[in-house]
C-alpha cells in the first residue's frame, strides 16, 4: 500500500502545534503593546488647538501663575480653562494682530467660547478632584508630565487605574515640601513654576518634576513623606477604597 503522508507532514504537524500554542500569546502581547502605545493613548503626542497655546512661554518664560488661567484648580474638581476674556486681558494689548490669535479674536467678536480640544480626560465612571490633590501638595507635573516644557500641550500619562494606584497605595513617595520654605502644601505646588521662571536652584525632587519624571521621595527621606502624610491628613486605607474614585 503506497504511503499516504509524506515525510514533510511531520514537520507541518509540528509547526502547526507550535503555532497554535504561540500565536494566541503573540496576538495578546501585540494587542497589549498597541493599546499601551502613544498611537492609542496619545501620551507625548501634541494635540492641535484652535489657538497654539504654549505653557512653557506663559508659565516659565513670562512667569504667569497657573491659577491666572486655571482659576478653579484650587477649589473645584475641574482645573478649568481660560475664558476669552482672560486671554484678552493681555492680548488686547500685545500680539493684537497675530494670526495665531485669530480664534481668540473671533471668539470675542462673536461672544462664542473657544472650543479647546481636551487633552486629559478620565472615563465617565471615574471621579477625579483637582482641588483635593492640590491641597495635599501633589504637583501638576505628577500627573501631567513636564507641563513647564510644553509648547503645545500633550498628555503626560495614560491615567490607567494601576498607575493611579501606585500613588494611592504609597503616597509617602509623592509627598514633598521644600525644606527651605514655610509654604502651605497648596502654595508648594505652584512654587515650582515660580522658581523655574526666576531661574532659581531646584531641589532634587523639583528637578525630577520639572523634567517630567514621576516624583518619588528618595529612599533615605521616605520618613519625611510619612510625616507629611500625617500633617496633610492623608488616609492611606481610605485611598484604596473603590468608592474614592468610583461613585
């Protein structure tokens, strides 16, 4: 009786079994890499806006306080974006005919708010309060990256739950106070940008923040982080409860 299957069939069968075992994992890893990449998360990808606003120019080069534009960041869940009237406080006097500000002038003429493209957002089932974090001395750069270096704003982090929990589980690593000042935690947040604007010397942690690195208390100073937690009323056990972020 002639042989039905040739010698090559053994190789084909082996390869098929191997592929059947490997391909699902390869697809899973590829899908995970794609969903975590800037292509999907838009992290580090500048987002076009109706008017090309530069945080670096306004906050560092000109030294304008963040709260001049983000008026509700200390008191509200939302940081807020500047109204046209706020923009025109300066731009009715300077750069009055700049093409870059055409959207701002048109907004004023038509009494229509500028439709800024939202850079950072969390899902509808997630609650985030800016004022609580600012009151505890958590820097804007902790979450948003090196805002002070952004000419056109981009997303600094993907805001995944696991990323948020790295701070909520160990907030002592993210507590910080300049040992040379008596500023409140809230004022400490904005002092970084004032120091950058003035060209003042930064501490090690401030330099990490300014460079867009996540603020982590040096290992030999973690005890200071625990002390600040107590002073600022940070309850770790509460931070890990689901209802804190999911109402």
